[in-house]
C-alpha cells in the first residue's frame, strides 16, 4: 500500500497494534531529556522501583534554566538551581548521559541531538518539550510529550499513541533574496492558523524545501507546533546524509551503507494520500514579522499593523484588538516604523551556526543602533566554539552585541535573560505569547536576517533596507571555504 | 499502583461546585521538582480559613471526598491528583468531573465515581450531621455506603478494571514486555546509541561576562 513518510516511520516502530480503538504501542529510538520536564518522571520511577529501560537510548542536557553569563559561578535563581541539581542527581542515579553547563556538548536539547549525529532519518524521537518537532527535518518522527509520558518512555522505551492525520505542505519556487526558511514557516502559520495543523503530522516538500540546508529545514520543522501540529517532517536526501556523515554518532562502514539505503526509501510514495494539502509559492514570500501575540499573527514586513475595525469576523477583531493593546501598537502604522529595544538572536529555531553566520555577514563592520541592545546566544556550546573559530564573536562584539553562552535564554526567560515590562523585541525565537520573554514583554518574531537589519536600523527592517548589496548565499562566510568540523 | 477493591475511610463533604485545578492546587506549587509532598498544597487557598471542612478535627483524616458538580475543571495539571492523593484521599465522588481530571485520576489510582446529584445531597447530609462517618466504596459493586445508606456510582469499565488490577499506564504497557523485547531484537545496528558516549574533544568553555 502506498504510504506517506510519516506512516512509514510509524509502521516501522509498531511494537503492538492497538485493538478495538486502543492506541498503538510505538517504540522510541531516541529520548532527549532536560531539567524542566524530567524531575517528576524520575521520581515516579523511583517511587515505583523501576529502572530506566534503555539509558543507551537516552541523553540529557541542561538548557532551559541555564544562565548565559557567569556560567562558572553558582546559579543565583533558586528554582533554576534546584531543577539543574535535580537533573544531575537523577542522571547519576539512573545512569543517563548528561551534558552539563560548562561542558562542550551542552546546549539546547534540539541542537544537541543533531550535532552529535544522534538525530537521524527514520527514527522516533521524543522529548518533554513541544519543539521536539525540530528533529523531523531529518525525516524522523519527532514530537513533544508531557511529564507522565516522559516517565513512560524512561520505563518502557515505548509510548501508546493514537493515530494522526497527515498534511502535505508543498512549497514550490525559489525564495527571493533576503527571505529565509523562517519566513516560509511564518507565512505557513499565518496561512493555516495556529490551530491549522491540529491532529496532523505535517510533511514539507517541494522545490523550495529541497534546496534548503539542514539548519534551515530544522527552523521550519521546529515551528510546526506553532501551527498546532504534533510533528513536522522533511524526507531525507543527499543534504541530510551530507550533514550526518562523520558526526560522532553517525553510523560507520557497513552500517552507514545499510542506513543510507534504507533512508532513501523514506519518502512519501507518489500516490500516497494525505488527509490535507496546502500549497505555497516561495517566490511570493518576503521577510515576515509577527505583530500580535501568537505566531499566526504575522504579516510581510512591507505591510502595516492591522486595523481591527476593518476585520469583519467579530472573534478575530476582538483578538486583534487585545493583541494590539498588549503589543502597544497603533493600528495602520507601517511595520517598518516600529522601533524595538532588544534584538534577540538565538533559540532552537535560529541559534545555529548558519544563523550566526548570516547575521555576522550583515553586521560585519557596522555598529548597532544606539537605542537597541543585541543579545547573541548560540544554541549550543559547540556552536559557540565554532563561531569563535570563525571569528564571528569578534564581529558581534565590534557591532556592539553581547556574545553569550549557550542555552534557551530569552526564548522563554526562565533564566535572567528577560524583557522588562513594555520592552519590545525582535526575536529569532518561536513564540510571541504574552509574557513569554518576560512579564509584559512584547515580542516580534523574525528571521536572523531581519533581526540583523533591525539591530542596525533600530526599527523592524530587512536587509533590503540596508545600503549594502547583500549576497543571500549564507552557506559560506566571506567567500572563504567553511571550516566545518563534524559536530556542529 | 495499589489494587483497590473496596476502600473505607472518613467522608468529607465539600459543598462547592466547579472546583477547578487551580483551587485544588495553585500554580505556585508547580515549580517543585517532586511528585510527592503536595499535601500542604491541596486546596491551599481555603486551608487558611478555620471553618474550611478539612480544618475541622472530624474531617481532617478524610479519604473519601464528596464534592459538588464539575470537579477538576481548568488546566490539565497532573499535580491536582498528586495533591489529593498525598493528602490521603483515595476516592472522589461528584455528579460531574472534568474529562482530563478523570483521565489523570484513573492513571494515578484515584477513584472518581459519578453519583447522582440527589445522592450527593444525601451523602452530604449524613456526613454533615454525623461528622467523621466512614464511607465504604466498593468498586466491585459500584456502590458507596455511609451509615445505612447505599448509593450507586458510575465508573467506566476500563478504568475500574485498571484500578482493581492496580495497573498504571506503565504497568499496563509492561504487560506487553515480551513484545517490547522481541521488537528490540529486530532493531537495525545503525540506529544510534547514546552510550558509550562519543563526541568531539572536550574543550574548555569560556564564561561570558556582563558587559
Ligand atoms: S529555545 Fe525556546 S523553544 Fe527551544 S527548547 Fe528552549 S525554550 Fe523551548
């Protein structure tokens, strides 16, 4: 029978098919753990006297709470410190591999999996974090789970799961200069809405997706959850294999050959049926920015802040009014005139080496606007090391940006990196909910290129607003060959 | 999880409807890293009131909560069930429960029985006129008995079976352990293992400083 990519991966993990409406039992290949959603799961095991079934399929890292300054000093915030200490004790007790703050492999959980070569096509990957969908960029079925499910996977390495529906999102054409994969996903969410993907696994395909690097693909899959979907996937191809080859945990020798042969079969069959389909033309896209308090409230940068009184649907009007009030935005004001206080470059959406390179390329030799503070937070310690090896840190510092240690940071403000009430940010992260980046903070979600241009001009901007011709080829830096060791 | 066939304990009349999970346990307690020891958090906002039912000696050691309709609405926090169990409750009777709360309860071994509003009223009267009266809940017969009054309650067969067998979700999955082990034997060798750990050379990471 013809199948979609998601169905193929599902079928390959069936331990037991559910009968009479009971859920299927699925095997989990890789379980990523962090300090926020794991403490009660480990305690549940302890109370029931159960071990971790497969410590060798489990890996933990510290990311949500970790400071990005003074990481060699004790963590000041008590709750944060308790969560981190608890994870350390649990990892030790249950024999789980942990990459702690200060370790070269520490970083945001969704960067650590791919950079170690643990995330691969055809796997089932789970983590107590909704942005686990990131790993779908490799053609893995990856999704976030709750604390009791974390305990369930730790104890059994399986999950009982109800079937999902599939949605194909085809992005044809070529992205125009200055637009990135972040703009693709923001446009998709604006089109289908924050609930549009509910109950679905999304599969991104089409010419524009094929030409994207792995990192750009991760950005897209990362935000699948913002469209309400459980997971997002992209079929693996040469770009995927190229990224994986030589990474610490990538298969070697015969295993590699067998894996690649299998991975090549991981694509939706031509006659596979999806439950829903969406088509987009990349050529129509331009840099996108959110104006409201959910990721679906986005518009092209050339647009103006919506005018609620012009919105016919009452519900939407009220929602828009409330969002604009929280955001402190004047209806009808051109988005390009909105001034920001902070630019945050980081997170599991856009804190990867490629993102940092593209920002560095724009800001090199320039100075940030006096009115903004700029935070650059690499997604992992290895990304930080790599950036430093390429001299990007110097470019950022000369520009006037703060160069920080790795972690989730201002993406959710669980550590000291927060917006003050009323403070406005242009942020490369994934959620613009009320208070997400700090109580009363106002977030505009943007791509790294828009973040860079905004840091220069002080108002929401794209690279086309700068007086420099900009070369969108962001895979090389300064034309020199890329020194990319495995591991980033 | 303990098997439950019958349970007998002091009944606590909670004459309130729409007790949501924020009232069962306020959000401030969610920062904790433990999953036991939430007894102090149960109904935290009401516990300061000396007239609150759990502050009266006769009810203090209660284990069967008899509540008004729409118990457990609001956020899906599993902590609500932990708090009730930690305090000592084994059974909650109400004429209507929120779905997620009922689901969470069944998984954690807290019995939730649906009793008609008239029968709830009947139980309240007994428990209020004779504080400290014990209620016996019989899962087999699906009845609750206080004094000389016996009322029926509803609970779905699947949850009832699980409670009587003492199976939590994990226990249930582990009844298929042979299948899991058999599946593991078929996994290809290219699939990744996190242990033994492989990584690039460890390099000291410089701490960023405030500017
Ligand atoms: S960077 Fe943000 S979205 Fe990603 S895992 Fe951390 S908190 Fe979640």
